[in-house]
């Protein structure tokens, strides 16, 4: 069985879990939270050269990085594919997956997670309110404005669910767990994407399974109540 090292509320671990669920792939989740020192296995640096989660093991084959893992799983289990086949749709999906991990996560979700969860709860350091304010007032409008401009009323790349929808939605879920709710009137198409995507059976299953961690970490999962009821 596939092993996935990671944490269910992690944006990139969730991305891999959703792809496994869509493809009906059984997996074993091995809990690893890199910011909690005792939680990493002794050979962690061998498994994850970056120290980041997720890592996947398929037998002897080990792969770090969610994008590489999802691309691998799409080759080993092609149906349903999460990468469009038309060249432009395929390239758009790769671009938005990259934008989700490189910009939406790095510039928005990661700093807000760090300042509101990691610093106060794990490092026992004060949050940097100035950094939070900068992300919310300067970075969010820019990043969400771009995503809103590429959102239609369907999928982000092509006419079916793709890795782009999964990657963007996974970030938005974690952001809302932190209490930074998406402004539906300002970013209505993005809100529509979030709303549609979290209602997919694979998302519902994954989100339901992570609610225990959400509660243990004191995150805000109430927005999912109508979806998971
Ligand atoms: N490019 C990597 C990014 C992975 C990543 O940033 N993971 C986060 C959790 S979502 C992490 O491990 N954070 C722990 C840390 O920054 O120490 C991927 O897509 O897998």
C-alpha cells in the first residue's frame, strides 16, 4: 500500500490525499509534522531532502513534493486523470498548480499559518501582527484578484476537475481554518470554485477525516459544517 508521510491539515498533503481518493487508491497516512521536532522519523532527511511534507513511498520508490507525487500517481493510475490532455489546458493546470504552491501558499497561507498557529502555539513566540496585516491588506488582494480573473463558473483548466482546482481549493480550505474567510462579494468566482470543489465526494471524505486534527489544533472548521453534515 502507498505510504504518505504528512499531516491531514497540510495544504500539500491534502492535495495528494484528494488525488488518491479520486483514483480510489488505498494509502496509509504516516503522521509527520515537520514543525513538531519529535514527530519526524529518524530517516526523515533521506525521505524528504527539503524537510517538507508530503512524502510518498510506493514500495521502494520514495518521492517528496506533492506535484511530483500527483504526476506520478496520474501515470500509475491514469483514471480519472487530474491533468487535462489538451496542450493549453494541460499547461494551464500545471501553471495554476505551481501558482497555488509557489505564490498562494508561500505568500499567503504559509505566513498566516506561521504567525497564527506555529509562532504562538508551538514556538511560544508572539505573532508578528505587522506581517499578518501586510499579507491580508497587500498580498491577498493581489493573489486573490489574479485567481478571480482566471476563474470561470466551472473548472480552472479545461472542462473537468484538474490538479489546478484541487491545489487552489486545498489552500483556501487551510486559510479558512485559520479564520481568514474568503470575501464572497469581492471574489465571487473564487468563492464559487471553493464551494463547488469542497462538495466533491473525494473532498468531503478527506475533510471529514481531518476534523479531529482541526479540533485538536484549535482551528476554525465551522465553515465546513453545512458541507459535512
Ligand atoms: N513544494 C512542496 C511544498 C511542501 C510544503 O511547503 N509543505 C509544508 C506543509 S503544507 C511543510 O512541510 N511545512 C513545514 C515547514 O515549513 O517546516 C510540495 O508541493 O510538496
